């Protein structure tokens, strides 16, 4: 993958996975984006 090859920083969520898929991202690349399991990095404080 290009991000590994060029040591790019991790992308931040949210991802528009449908748009990335339409742009030609492979299923493996989409899975890699989501591999850390974080669904939403934004935390609200009461």
C-alpha cells in the first residue's frame, strides 16, 4: 500500500468508505483503514 510505502501518517476518522470504494480503494485498503477498531475518535464531554 502507498501509505506504508511512503510512511504516511494515519488518517483520521470519519472515513467516507463508500466514496473511497467508488474511487477504487481495494477491500484490503478499506480494512486497513479500519483495523485499529476505533469507530469514532471524537469524544464529547458532559
